C-alpha cells in the first residue's frame, strides 16, 4: 500500500493531489456534519468517529481543538443557560453555533484574522447558522496586554459559557485579557473553558483568573489539557 501511495504521489501532479485531498475533506466534513446536526448530544464524548471526521474535514489539524476539548464545548453548550462567548473562531464556532441555534441562544465569537473569519462565516452561512455574531477586528493594545476589540455596548449583559481558544499564545499577555475586559459580564455561574493549559503561559493565566474571579478550577484532557473555571463570586 505504501509503495502504491509513493508511486501515485510521484506520478500525479501536486495540484491534482491537493484537489483530491480537498475534495475528500469536504465530503467527510459534510457527511459528519449531517450526522452531528441530527443530534449533537450524541457527541458529548470524545473518541468518536464523527468528531474525528469533523476535525479532519475542517482541515486545520495543527491548530484545531482536539476532540476532548470539542466534546467539552459541545456538552457545556448543550447545558448553557444563557449567551455564549467564544474567543477565537473555528470548528468549535460551527458546532457550538449549531447548538446555540437549536436552543435559541446567542453566540458571540471574536476573531482578529479577516481571512480566517471569512472561512468560518462561509460555513455558518452554508448551514444557515444565524445564531453566531462573528466580530472581526484587529487585536487592541490595552497596555499590559493585547486582546480583542469587543463591542461591549452591543453584547449581552452576561455570558453563561466562555470558550477560550484565542488569541494566539504569541499575543502580548496571551489570553489574559478575557477577564479584565469582560469581567462585568462573567457573573456567578459562568463557565470558562480554557484550552492549551499544558503551556506555562496558560497555567499562569489560570491562576490569575482563579484569584480574580473567585473561581473553582478543574483540569481535563489526557492528550492536550484544558481547564474548566466556574465563577462563584460576583
């Protein structure tokens, strides 16, 4: 099989191979999305073929959330009692946005890269997911840190769930800006899912948020750890 693959790759032009891969990814994504939309609750557990197919079909494995984190996002979106905020956009925006639409919830997603936002919005439009407000603005310098330039005047008074997988770790202050910028909208009971806590920066941010919010902290994920913070103080 490997020999056949090597021969095929040596004979077929690169552009054609890329087209075939893209076509295959699209087929897999559409098939998996069709299954997911029928009943998202079936996919609250990681290590299932549909989530794996969605990640593969999305085509951004290097940066996309792994199935453990995605399944947590799905589970908490299914149980959220109010608006959802997402820091960074991607596959999770599509899946959580679909759940938000089914449950009549508002879902705000923050993104600073126009080209990437265009890809996400195209998928949202394709599946008629109109529950998501995708805010696309360059990151703003707040002094000690940079974070999203959020339209606070237009946003809900409080969020019940925050999915935090952005901005990139290379940003000044990393993801810390969520709490100082959005503090008044992170009321008691709000759940924050912070990805990439295997990195020292995210661990440090977790400790700061725990103190600033008066939150409980739980660690999850065996391959790519993430943390769940539950706000318990006003």
